[in-house]
C-alpha cells in the first residue's frame, strides 16, 4: 500500500567503505606474509637464520592481529603497537629481504593511525626500505625495482587520502542535515506553541475576561443601588450569577481542551489508549512497543485526540470489525499507529460534519508538534494511520 506521506529518515554514516578497505588490507598482509615465509623456506632451507625468520614472522602476525582491538584512534597504545610492528618488520627484512612487500598493507595501517603528515613520512621511509631490500635481492640493476615501490606507495596514499576526504565530507554533510532537520522541527514546535498561546489568549479574552468584566460592572451597580433600590440590585446579582455560571462552563471547556479527561488524575497515555473503544461492533486492541518514556502533556493530548478521531472514522466510514492501536517508543520519537481491516479508500477524505475528527484536524495537531502523519490505504485492504512526533533528547 503506497504511503501518501513518509517519515523523515536519518541517513547512516558512510562506514562500509572504510571497513571494506581494512578487511582487504588485513587479508593482503597475511597473504604476503605467508608467501614470503614460503619463498624463504623454499630458497633458503636449513640456514642458521631460519628459526629467527620464522619466530619474527609469527611475532609480526601476532602483533598485527592485536591492531584492530586497539582501535584506529592515535592513542599511545596504538602508536606503541605501530612502532613494534614496523620495528619487527624492519628486522625481518634485514634477515630476509623478500619480506619487503609486506610493507604495502602497512602503508594503510600507518595512514589510518597517524596524522597525515606523520603518516606520509613513515610511508616514505618504508618505501625507501623496500627499494633497498629489492635492490639487494636483484643480481643486477633494475629500474623497475627503483620506481615500482614509490609508485605503489604514492597510489596507495592517494587513494586512501581521497577516501578519507570523501568520508569526512559525507559525515559533515550528514551532520549538517541532521542539525537542520532538528532546527526545523524545533522551529515548527515553537511556531505551534506561539499559535496555541495566541489561540488561548483570544479564547480567554473573548470568554473569561469579558465575563469577569461584566460581573464586576454588575456587582458595582448592585452595590450602588443596594440601599435605594434592592430589587434592581438583586437583579444585577442574579445576572452576575448567570454570567459566572457561563464563565465557569467556558473555563471547564478550556481545561477540557488542554487536558483530556482520560489523562486526568495522572493516568498515562498507554492506559488512556487501552481504554478506548470504537463501538460495540468493533474490537479494539492495544499494543505497546519499546520502553515507555515520559511524554509532554501536549504530546499525550494530541496523540489521544488523534486516536479518538481515527477510531471515530473507523466506526463511521470503514466498516471494519477490528482496529489495532500501537504505541511505539523509538528513542527520538513516539509513533502511534491505528490500523483497521475495513474497506479502505483510494484518496484521503475529510469530514464535513464539523466534529473535528477529520484528517485535516489530525494533520494540524501533528504539524504543531513538528511531527508527520502517514496514511496508507487501499480499497478493500483496510487503512493504517501513523502519527510520528519527535521527542526532545534526554539530558
């Protein structure tokens, strides 16, 4: 069922490329180390240096295995580990120059561990050592042995630096998008708060304030005429009493709008949703997912009103037999899903009965809180309405 609106999605940091490169570098290191050991044993069997070469090879392999456990940050332990790896490799190359090509994976290790300038210096030193070792193995001068290692080192360094710059740019872009989204959500919440305050101020001015002003004038008039015209004074008091009763009703209406009676006496949103029904012919089920977190009163009121309006629509329009309410706490947002097995519809429709249970009213409530409303419906397959409201991060 295609959604008419979509929840905002936060992109994940681009770490797959870095992990893939690290895996390839580790695999290449052990392949080169194994090939170098095999080559040495085949060409130099029974030499006195063989035990030393084997012992250093095993030591180098064990040291390299410890690297991922220390992390990639340039801490003292990480720097000490890198120094031991490079020193062991240098001693090994002095004993057997064929181990020189194990330096290629060490290029990436140095680039991931050290700051850029220090890493480039270490790569240059390793490259010079590789060239020297290869020239020792060669019986005659070969220009490839002099040019190939620097070319490989330069290519590896350029690729890694380019990937790191791209990763930093992507992380900065993602952080900027997340920050912008949060700022927009905060702005919408502030605008909703200001609009609600303005509405309440107008309501109070047009009802309670006017009523109190009228009562004051009537009581003052009654006080002035109490001794000279008691009948008129009593009439003013009765009129003031009627205005007071009307003002009390208006005050109760305002309080009811601000805090639904279902949430009174400290009742939580989950309990209020669990107690809802859609009439005798519709079975309503409630599900709670995630760890419940304290919700602002405005969020609880809005979600309860949305649930009531959605169930009213289910009762009046869907022809459903069952409806499911699901309240999900997802850390940075709370989501309320209302699903039914009714007839569904092709296009969202609005109510014309003026009772405030229509989709536009739901959208307005969610929009004031910086959230989104998603409606998924297909004729004959029911309807799913989902209201997602972001939450302020916990201090």
